[in-house]
């Protein structure tokens, strides 16, 4: 098949590589630097599997900024553009998706010959609204939620927890066909199974609105676990109890399990902050307590951490790393940024150690490139996640990382 993927981010690039093992895939992005790197078989994002596959695996993959090249004659177009949460409108900003669809329709001359699969995270009911907006000019719009981790996006495509295909309306085996001769929904699922290494992948076919809800509720549940164990840690800290012993005992219950239980400064990153706020917005006029509490708890946790840091009376505070996870280069909406924001007006000096930032300052704060100098200059070093680099300054470290793992 000829497939086009819109957006060279974690989701778009990982899925493009997965599909390019067996099909002709074109990536399109507005950032020419990303396009150039892909065509040189170099990854523009930090992900070991993506780098390895680009360098070592035979892929029918190219990238472009030209919409005519990308969309003409494409049988399937996967839209994986970013949809950031807009606090002004209290909703996801989905303009990038609509812009992409309108460009697709202009190039295709009607859109009836192409299938559009949305991989971007969207509000509940969004795909249905697209069907109403574009009507018969865009016949087949599907939604398939992604469940990818930063730094492990391609790995999670190769070993998916599940594949969910959502379609807005009734479609059965007498509907439109791919060249494979099977129905669209089954053909879409088969594409992702075909490139995966994992066998016996659970597949679920739903309405598109239910598929959108699955994505947001999944991330809200994960955020709930983060906030639960963070509040457990706050309780233990205030009462001088062992957080580790309590969590170990709680996690032995098989209904709870030993996962997503490592305390932190709060949830952050690409997905959880925006997805939780979006789902909460979808709850407007719907009774709820837990959903609001999860979002509020994440802010309360940051306030607790800041109070703990200020109680040390340190005047020069070192921030060890901004990134969310060890194999990622992303620090967007990182919990540590919320800590920094709260510390900035407290009369303290803040130093940052982050080797993946190629600048000397971040929002007026000094970035120290030499870790030894950073440790010498800092009176206290706060780390959302512990690293062996910190062993040499253990007496200065403040961290709530109990199990030394990303989650």
C-alpha cells in the first residue's frame, strides 16, 4: 500500500517505521530539519529503537514537506499531528488535524478514494464532528488511539498492548475494501499487526467516540495511580514512615500490582497533563469527584514538594535534569518545571543541569553544563528521578524516587 503519515513526532514516526517494513510510507511535516534527518536515516527524537530501525532495517520510507507529493495517490493517510490542550478554551486545539484534512481534500480532489486514520489524541466525540463537518467529501475517517511511551514509542508499536480501531458509523464487510479484499476496519488492524513482533495482540473494534474515550480514560487511570502513590508518599513523609515498606505491602495485592507506583514530583510529559484536563472538560455538566480530584492532586503534590525544599533553608537550589524519562529528550510539561515555577519567586537562586539543552539559560535561569561544577555550586539538588550520577553528592539530594525507575 501507499501510506502517508502526517507529523514527525513520537506517534507519527514510530507508526511510519512500523508500516514501512512492509509498505511504501511517506512522512510529511512542516519542519524541514526533521524531514532532512529522516531522509538521512537519522532520528529527530530520542528513541533507541527508532534510531536502530532507521539505521539498520530495510524500510520503504521517505519524508517531504510537499503536500502534493505526500497525499497524491495515497490509499491511507494517518494523521498524527500534535493537539495541545488550550487552557483558554478549556479544550484540545485540534486545528492541526483540520488543516491536514483540508489539504488532503484539495490534493485528492474529493477525498473519496482515501481513508483517513486519526492517531492524534482528541476530545470525546471529535471524529463524529469531523464526519458532520466534511460530510460525503471525506467518506472514511477512523480513529485509533495510541498507547506509546516517550523514548519507547517504536518498541510499543512492535509490542502493542492492544490495537483499537474506531469508526464513526456502521461499517461491515460489505463496505469499502482495501486491495486486500477485507473490510477497512479489519485491514487497518492487520496493517499494525503485520509489522509488530508481538503475537496474539488483542484487537478491539469500536465506534470512534468510544475509542476516543478509551484513550482519555486510560491516561486518567494512570494519572490516578501516580497521584494515589504520591499522596501515600506525602502521608508517609509527614508521619516519618517508610514509603517503600507501605508501597511494597500494598503492591503485593494482585488486584493492585507492582507497577506505576513509584512516587515523583507529579505526572507530566506529552500525554497525562493534557489528557486529564481534556477528559475533565468533557465532564462538564456531568457529576464527578474523582476526575477533578486527580487534576487537583497533581498540583497539591507540587506544592508539598516545594514546601519540603524550602524547609531545608537552601538558597542555591540545583535542578538535576528536566526530562521526564531516562530514554527521552522531552521535558514539555515535566513535573520539575512546575517545581521551578513555584520556586522562582521564593528568593532562591536556581541552577539547572540538563545536558540535552543547547543553550546557556532557560527562562533566565542558568544552565550548568559541567556536572561537577553544578554539584559544587548547589546547596541542595532536587531530582524527580534518581541517577547514579548523583551518588557523589548523596548528602545534597532531595528526591521522592523510591524505586529508581521511571514509573
